C-alpha cells in the first residue's frame, strides 16, 4: 500500500466508528448499527485502539478506509460530533469516498499493465476525474462509478496470459 491510501486517523472525524454497522461475533464484541457511534469511541479516537484484537474487535483491525475518512473530514467545515445534522451527509460522503478510493487503487494498479497509448490516456483521464471527486464534495456526489467499473473490466485484455498462468498449477 502506498502512503497515498494510508488512513490518517488523527485528521478524521472517526467516520468508520460512526458509519459502519457490525454484528457481534468473531470479528466484533458487540452489535452496532450504522449511524450510531461505537461505544468505544472517545472523542475522535478509539478508547481501546491499542488492544482492539485482544478485546474482540478484529474487524476494526482489518478495516482500511484507504484514506477516505480524512478526505471526507477535510471536505466539511463542521463534523457530525459538533453538529449531529452532519451525520447523514458525512456518512454518505464516506461511503462514496471509500468507493472512489478503491477505484483509484485499481487505476494505480493499471499503470503496470502494457496499455496502448489510447488506453493509458483514458486511464489518466479517469484518474484525474477521481482526484477531482476526492477534492470537491459536489463532484464526489455527482460521480457515477459504473462507467469506470465497466472500463476497468475491459483492461483484462491487457493482462498477459502467461502471467495469469503462473498463478495456476499445471494439471
């Protein structure tokens, strides 16, 4: 993972601790509905962060927002903790930003493919659109990921078949 996608929890409004839902079980020690702050949250930090896995929160350890949390927090002048009316808008922006960040990771991976010039240009254009969506709440809201997901599927033709075969055992 590059640092570009690293979470920066101190610069986030604890959006994962608010927006995500989970059920008690092997990965989480209690049930939590989306939009309800985790009862382990203390301000914008987890009160048991150093001991998450030991205290039954392996799911928190495994989750990676890909930097979506701090990016969404930066797009808002107020956060849900200061103004509860911001809860819904911030949760929705977090959901969309997490999706955009996943797509950005895919485009970074596509840089390693032997793309013809037109496809490389299209990849860069998509990358620019995603960067703009990360920096502007209106663009984030308006971004439709479906055409990019379809375009990404088309990149399969550029994956070397011999590289794919290396992962499969001979029969």
